[in-house]
């Protein structure tokens, strides 16, 4: 039993030594934490690789050519390109109506007839008067010719020839007057048939057969919808960017996918009463008649545009020591890339990039706290 005692003593001694070394190691680590020096030995850092960080697809942008546009959002009411009120040009009884409200008419198509019997009689009387004067003129010219022969022979005084010549001149003047009056009578007879001054749609018929009308009385309203105009209000501070000829697009609020191309036609130079906006008139081709008058439309006017350009969101551009830069993913790591920004678009939301990046480059869409240049990254799902 005596030999076993030294063995227990040796085990106990070994345990005490291990405990002492552990306490010493803890004290050394605690001292390192207190001084900030907890750097592992160089032998342990060799071969160390930072963990790869995963980016969501929406956190990056793959550059591709795009069309940049600066626009103004507008809305307005459709009005006809032309609206005409057809009025009577002479007095009379309406004898015939040729169209109803809602019908489409061509230019010069008959709309109604006014009683014209008295006009026909007047014109016939003018024509008869003209025939009588023609006969008198022939007789006067013959008399003048005979008188001139007699004057040449000295048989009658020269004054007789002058009198005959005056008679001829008076008859010619009377014929001219009758012709002029006959043309007026013929024009009045033509005005008895009221015709459409433009092609379009009859919106209102304001008289009925048997009604007496006077010159200037409104008879019909016709609108031309082959082209329509959108009357939009634009704030005064946006007028500087507007000019006739700029392109625009309009749509129904309930159907934004169906677009109607438009062009700026006119710009009012002053604000409407009680507002800080001016009217802008935009023309839309409407040959199919899809847009009725009075329809409300929403739209955008394109102030300027750049095709096949590269652009980044403003948040993706950082200010580096060498100037504006972006963080691009190259060879699996983030890299600072100095860029040359161009014009701002969409009220500063997009910045055109003229140099430094190319089509296909992948760039961070915005700064992320956990990422630094040089970090290995990968896009999720790729």
C-alpha cells in the first residue's frame, strides 16, 4: 500500500501545474484586451480569407444602354381642333333639313334649304333686263355707226355722233350694273342652300322645318375631331423648358397602357386668372375618332431626351478622393471606379455616366455599411 502514495502525489502535482498555466494564460489575454492588443500571431494569419458576402439582386445594377428623358406630367380636357357655328346668311323659311345632330358630314355637304322662290324670280327678272339692254345696245351701236358715216360726209354735226356714243356708254354701264346685281341674286340663291363649311360631326341642330330665320341666326354646330387638342395647365416655373414641337403622350387614367402621341402646338404666355399656371395646347391625331370632346386625359411632355446612354441612381455615386466614383464588382471583389458624371435626369434621380463605366458593369445601387472596397462578394442566385 505504501508504493501507491507517490503516484497520487504526482497526479496532483500535474493538475496543479496545468491549473497554474491556465490562470496565467487568462491573465495574459485579459491584459491584451485591456491594452487593445489581441492580434493573433502572424503564423495564425497566414492563409486567412475574409468571408464572401452575398448581395441581393436588387442591391446591384447591371449597366445597359437606356433612353433618358426629362418630362413634365400634365393632364387636361380634349377639345375639338375646330368648332364652327353655321349661321343663316339670308332671311327666309326653312323648307328642308338634310342632317340630324350626331351625323358626320363632309365639307360643302347641304345641311338645310331656305325658301328661294322669290330669289329665283328676282334672278329671272335680272336676266330679262339684261336681254333688253343687250338689244338696246345693239341698236345704239348701229345708230352710232351710221352717224359717224354722216359726220364724215358733213351731213350732220359732230355733236350728233357724240350723243350717240354717250348712249352706247350708258347702256354698257347699265348692263354692267345688271350683271353685278344678277351675280348677287345668284349668290343669294346659292346661300338658300346652307352647306357645311368643314367636315366633321353635327353636335347641335338649332332650327326646325317651317321656322323663319334671319341673317346671322345660328343653325348648326359642327366640330372637327380628325384632330383634337388637349388643353393642359403647366406651372409657370416649368414653361422655360417648353417649346412648340416637343413630343408628348397621353392616356386614359383607367388605361395607362394605351397611349396617344401628341405634340406641343401652342403655349400661352400668361397665367390663368387665380392660378400660377398657363395653358399649353397639345395636338393629337384622331382620324379614327377614338377621343371624343370633353374627355379627361393624363400625360407627359418630353422636354429632352438622350438615347442609348448609361446612367446610375444618384445614391450609387460616391464622392471619393479623386472625385465621383462608384463601387463596381470586378473579379469577385468590390473596386472603386472613378467616373465622369454628366447631366442629371428625372429631377436628379438619375445621373448620366459619360466615362469610367461600360455596358455590362455591375455596380452597387447604393452604399451598404457592411461592404468595403476589396471585399469579396457574390450576387445571390448566381
